C-alpha cells in the first residue's frame, strides 16, 4: 500500500467521523438549550429555553410566547414572567419573582425569597421554606392544610397544592403569605 492510498483512506474515515459528529450535534441541539446569567445581566426569553441559572442580581424576563422548562434563581437574582410558560421555578438566597398572567407548574421558594403572584394558571405545587414570602393579588384566599384556594384579581379561581416548610401559620395561611385583596 502506498502513501496515497493511506492518505485517501484516512481522509474518508475523517469525513465519516465529522459527518457523524455533525448529525449528533444537530439532534442534540434542542435538549442542550441552557443559559447562565450573572452580575446584573438581563436575559429576555421570547421563545424556548430548556434551563436558566440566574445569579448575582441578574434578571430574567419570560415574555409572551416564551417557554422555559426550568429556572433556578440564587444570590438576589430576579425573574419576571408575564404571559410566558415556566414548568419549574426554584428560588433561593433572597431572589424574587413577579408572575402575572402566566403559566407555572411548580414553584419552590426558600432562603428569604419573595414571590408576587397574580393570574398564574396551572400552578400545581407551591413549596414554601426558609422564611420565603408570597404576595398574592386576589381575594377569598383560604388554606385547608393542603390546598391554597381563592381568586386572582381577574376573577379566575385557583387551587394550589401548598407545602408549608416554614413552620409558620399566620391568620390561617401558611408561611409568610400576604394577600392584596381585590373587590
């Protein structure tokens, strides 16, 4: 075998490997969607993202049409969800969330985090811990030991499975929940 045959075979094998790697990268692109923001950065989400980690006073905005599978907030980061969809939101270390007219499935708030909720559809689980504070904009708010129920400011009803890990009950509500009543 001469040197030309060896080089030709090597090039063919290299091209096959590069093609295979390219195909794998194309197929994996949708599941590899992740963002990291920190240090006063702002991330606007108007389409699909798989995962966001926000830290150090950064801010995330999920806009109408935006969809996020999972978001984790730490170190005073904030998220504003207005008209978008978030499946799982975890909040720690004095982080904050303002959620209105949006769809969120699960919220876990701990470490002195602050939530403002109004018109949140599909909220199945609210997990409260470590002095987290929830400000609900609505009316007729009640807690039966398992479910937080009431009406958002737009009149739509909610029924949220609520896990009170704060160890605090105030006026029959779990944790540090404040209600801004609407007539």
